[in-house]
C-alpha cells in the first residue's frame, strides 16, 4: 500500500490558495458535514474545544472520503500529543503558541523519527494503515506538514527565525491572541493588530514561507489573500451555527432583537 499523499502540503508548496474552516464541535457528524461543504482544508481543533485524542480517530475517518485536507491542532506543542495525532493518521499539524526558534525546532523533532527526530515508533497505527504502508517509518516525513502558530508580538518580532527552521512548512498568524498580547484583548480588528498581521504576512512572503490566518471578516480575509496568505480559514462551526440560530429566532421576533 502506498503512503497517502498530503494534498494540503502539495498545494502550499505549489502556491495554490487554500480556503478553510474550523471544526470545534466534537464527533464525526459535524466533521463529515463540513468535509462535504467544499472547503480545501479544515481544522480539527483540540485546543479550544471539547475534542480530544479519542475523538480524533472517528473524525479523521469521517473526513477521509471527502476531497478536503484535515489539519489537526493539538492542545499544545507537546511531543506526546504530536505523536498521538500522527499515529492516528493526521498528516498536517497546527501547533499553537510557538514563541521561539528553539520551540519550532522541538516541534520538528517531535514530527520526525530518529535519527532526525524523537517520534516514538509503533508498527500498528492508522498512519501506516496498520502496517500496510511499506517503509512507513522511513518515508512518513515526506508527507507530513508542520504549521506553527505565531500568536504574540514577541513571536512576530522573531517570525523569520521561527519560519525558516528546517521542517517548518508554514506559519499561522493567530489574530486573537496577538490582539491580547498587544493590549487589545477581544479586538482583533484594532488598527495596530491589523497592521501587525499584515506585516507578518509580508515578512513571511519575503522569506518564501506560506502564511495562514483565521478571520470571520470576509473583507479582511480577502485583504490577507491579496497580501499573500497561502491558507486562509474563513469560518468556525460554532459561530456559523449560532449566527444562523440567532438570525432565525430574530426573524420570528424572538431573542434580543
């Protein structure tokens, strides 16, 4: 059996814009619904959601038949959490709160088997199709994709040294945490935050590293794409559900008006 191709990684390195959505509702049903909605990629988020490692297996299986690339976000840049997500078959990881080059290098080591890294070896995992992929341990790295999140003013200041670590495929800019770190909690649309996000995109473009972002502001999403983002998430399942539910209630004179 062949090693599965990481279509998301291919698209990033070919410079094709990828439009994505965030999945925070745990379980396979919503994951499968979103997988068939037409997006290029979707985040299965375990950092800011009830989704946990045991949920991921069914969610990855639910998404697998669809032409969408699942991106798993572990709770932290942690060797054990990275190992478990990879063993379940995740090929692209989005690691939160990477602040320094050393932290990015640690993430790369956790993604790779020895002698290039420290990922633990197990022969019977979903990632290797339960041992059916020939030479999985030797070849897994070819199709793995590592995205690190830069989420503070301090991290943006070091963005080139983080982004250019060998094994880092892309950098995601986290507007909400960046806003808080800059003194504007809850206000990702503040001019200082917007300017810092735009600066980060341009600096990543200058060193040839794909950048990504999540924003529910469609105008800003398009602006980021114009500046050079390679993967742009434009929605969150919970926000879409609440928005539709509130709108429906208001249409019948209910809710807060």
